[in-house]
């Protein structure tokens, strides 16, 4: 702090001395108010400060909170610490890092989007029970994409070697105005489905029931009755080149299906 240069008047001061001293004090007082700076202030206690710019390269602004938490602004940027780690950090390059931050486009109203660290999710909400969410459920499976409606859900995730697309309390429909392809690994894997649940939407018949009515390769047909192909038994037929044969009725027989 500067050394004060104000002095009193001598014991024998006259009127002119008093006038000059008062003018000198007023001038220094005005100069002090106009040019007040850190050289003039060692400690300041105030409940309200109006300021244009506070140079944080010189001054550290810090608020100590409970359990070791604090908020601090200085020449290195801004930090918010919860007592264990920084939950918000803005460094000198303007890079912002936030940990455990709840970010949402609105509070208590819909629609809104949200990043919620408590539930480990990203969500887009049309209503409380009508939303799309990306959920991180644990290390044993991939994050889950969840479409939630008031009466049904659809979900998609990967667990082990299975990629799962499913629905609860809802039909799962796959449609396109072009072809729909199911393409398992060529000559290695198959499309696996229970034929007794594979149903023709036109006839309402299952593929299994329709296949039961078809011929089976390698299996003999049922036994047929005897028949003469329209020629009476015992008829003598001439053979090209000479001679005859006697026509016989075909006996009861079966055929092996190809």
C-alpha cells in the first residue's frame, strides 16, 4: 500500500494554511476515488460488488462449499469440484469437460431431450412413457436401444454372439416398398424358424401344415388297386416283328416318390 503523504497543519496555522490544507485533502480524496486499485486495497469485505471486468489472471475467485467441494475461477480457467473430482472444468483453451452432468432441454415438460448420468442414458421424450433411449446397462452386453410406448416396447442390443431385435406386448413388423432379404452366412449358417409358427397371411395356414400335405421324396405312395388300363385281361396283342402277347391286369402296387 502506498505510504500516506497527508500531514496536518502546524500549531501556528493561519486561515490561508487551513484553506490550502482542505483543498489538498479534497484533491487527494477525489484522486483516490477515481484511481482506486490494488495498491490502495489490502482487504475488502462486501456483500455486493458491481463490476465490469474482474481480471482472474490476477484475482482468484473461490467459493468453498460443504464436504470439500468448491467453485473456483482463476487464470487457469474455471473449476467446479464435488470434493473428490472436478465435475466441471473450462481450461485456458476454452475446452469444457463435464462429469456427472444432467443435461436436458426442458425441466418437467415434454417434449424434451436428456442426458441423465443417474440412469446412464441418452433420451428423447415425447412424454414420460413415450420415448427413445440409449441405455448403458452393464459390461455383459452392449448398450440397448429402447423404443418405449405407453403399451409396448421395442429393443435392440448385442449379447455374446447374438444380436437381438425384439418387442414386448407388440407385433414386430418389417416392411419395405422393395425386397426384404434375410442373408445368413453363405453355406455356413441358416435362417432358423419354427415352421409351425410360419404362417401364410392369405390362407392362415402354417408352413408346417402345408408341407405335411406334400409328397415326401424316397417314401412309397399308398397302395393302389389293380387296373387294366382299359384293355380286358387275356386280350391277345400282336407284337411288331411277329408273334403275340397276352395282356394282364396290373396288380395292387405302390410307387417310390422322387
